[in-house]
């Protein structure tokens, strides 16, 4: 398992960069120019996209609802952070 860690972390980093790039494009189209507005949109993307996808995936798995809460909790944190950083960075 440890041998796969570098590939896993690299792939995750690339996925987060892609997500940030797309979020940046969307925020630019929306005219977001503040960290608070960016974080607000990050929350809305989490609520309308990330949370429902994670919930649906959880329904079809054998995982406990606690796993869904943990997974979507960290997704909420990074979308808030991405939104705030990208919204404040013009």
C-alpha cells in the first residue's frame, strides 16, 4: 500500500488543481471579487454537486453514514477554502 502512496497523492493533487481551475473559471464568469463571495459559491457547489454525488455513492456502498459525513465534511472545507482563495484573488 505504501508503494502506491506517491501515485495516489500525485493523482489527488492533479484532481484538485483541475477542480480549482474549473471553479476559478466559474467564479470569474459570475464576477466574484471577494473571499466571502467565493466561499459562499464554494458552499453552494458543495451543497448542490459534491454532497449529492457523495450521498448517492454512499447509498450504493456498504459504508456507514458516518463515512459520508467525514467525506463530505472535508469536501466542504476544501471547496470553502478554494472559493475563498479564488474569490479574493483577482
